[in-house]
C-alpha cells in the first residue's frame, strides 16, 4: 500500500484529486480504483444499467430462470410475443381478431329482415321529404303552371321572383314582420315554458309534499286534453285581464306544457343524484342556487327537447292567435298566410312560397339542436 496515492489513503484527510468527484462510501478509495479499472459495457436502452430506475431486459440476451416443479410445464417467453418466422400483423388487425363481435350471430337480423327494414325506412323518408320537395317546386310556379305541369318537377318558366313580389304586395310588406313575430312568440314561450316545466318536474321528482300524486295525475290528464278545446276558456280569461290583442295572449298560454313537465320529472328523477343535492345543502347552498347552478346543467338535454316541442307548438299554433289577435302587425306567419289563402283568386305560388319561407327557421333549429334533441328523447328510458 506504499505506492498508494496520497488522496487514496483511508486514514488521511479527504482530498479530492484534480477533476475528481467525491464518492459517498466508507471505502471510497477502493471504489474509485474499481470504477477506473472496469470499463462499462455498452448497452442499449433495453439493457441492464446501474443507473436505471427499474429493471429493463435486453432482448438480445438470454435470461436463465430456475423454475419450481409446479411450473415447469410453462413454455418459455419469446421476444416480441410471437413465434419465429410468423409475420407480424398490424395492431388494428390484431384488435379486430381479439375483440368479440358486438351482437351474437343468433341475435343478428337476417338478410330478408334487413332488406324489409331498409325498404320501410326509405318509404318513411320519402313520405317525410316528399311534401318539402313538392313545396320547393311549387313555389317557383304560377297558377297556370301549377295546373298544367307536373308537380314533381320545375316548369320551363321560373316564377319565383314574380311570386315573391306578389307575396310582398299582398301582405303590404308585413310578411317578414310576421316571421319575426312567430320567432318572438315561439322563442319567449319556449324559454319560459322550459324553465317552468323543468322546475315543476324537478319539484315533483325530488320533493315530498301532500297531494304530490294528485298533481301528477292532473298533469298526465292534461296530455289527453286537446289544446283547441281550451281556446275559448283561455280567451275569456285573457279578455278578463285585458291581455287580448297583445303578445302575451300567445306567449303565456303556450308556455304551459304538460308534456314538458312530465319529461322534466322523468329526467330529473333519473339524472339528478340525491347525493349531489344533499352535498350542496350541507355546503350551505339555497334551493334556488342548487336549481340554477346544478340542476339546470344536469337537465340540459331534456331542456333542449322541451324547448323544441314548445317552440314548434307555438309556431304552428293557429286557433289561439285567431281568437286573441286582431292587429295585422301582431299576427304570426300562420295567421297571416291564412288570410292570404282566403283571399278571392289568390296567387297560390306566392302562398306556397310564403309557407316555404315560414318553415325554414324550424328546419334550421332542428338541424342545429338535433344532437341534444336525440339525447333528450332517451331520457327515462333506462332506470338506474
């Protein structure tokens, strides 16, 4: 040990050599000699390394494992998980082979059943879109062309601009005002009716009070009552409070929806957990805050469905505005077009064009809210 360098003396003071590093070990001199004499074997990212945090095996090395007598029947693991010479398939193909089919073969529909289903769906699609297509074609024809040409194809003379001029002339420029009136009535009635329906449904689903069953029976009986039978009583009530010939004579009656209350109760019962409400009450939230900050977010799909139903019902409502509105500036589009159809020798092409323009907002609304509407229709289908 006489030829040992001074800085490697274990009994001497700690002195670091030039360019050296301290080794936290009680025999740091021996460790330094071993570290300098042994050259590390170059390994890749999959091999063993003293600085690795976890154990990594090199695929090119053989690993010998002694198995007990109970596990000697196991086959050795091959790198890559496949046999030599077997082609490696893409990941997507392996997933398709591993995953079972969604529907068992015994439950799959037969070929004749699928063909009949597709044929029925095509017939229903033609039944639904046929009138819209006929309306588009007829809105470009005059009265003579409607009688002499095919209703399923355009005529040689396009009268779309002439029909629009006749429409604006007969309505005295109030047609677009009628469209805005219908939008105003339907939107306000839809928003107000949706809030009332969801609040009533939430109260019936989550609160216990006397007469709860009787209220639900009364709401369900309201679904069986035609709205036309209630028009005369509604007119008498509105006239008694001086609301006739105002926008509220249409908005307030259309805001009441027994179907909306029923759908709101079913959806609140299945989609609003009682634990969330209890946690909010423990945190000190009031019932109004719970309803507007928690319940309305959970009931969003049902609210869209209720809004669409009330919007369409208000837009198509005819008998109630006929009884309660006398001013031409307050008429909805349905009542305005009715006045045009009763005119002596009307321009039917212009009338059909007005009907086409009056249905476009409904189409746009349904296409924009279709995703929420479909999810809301499934509310209450599955319990639990």
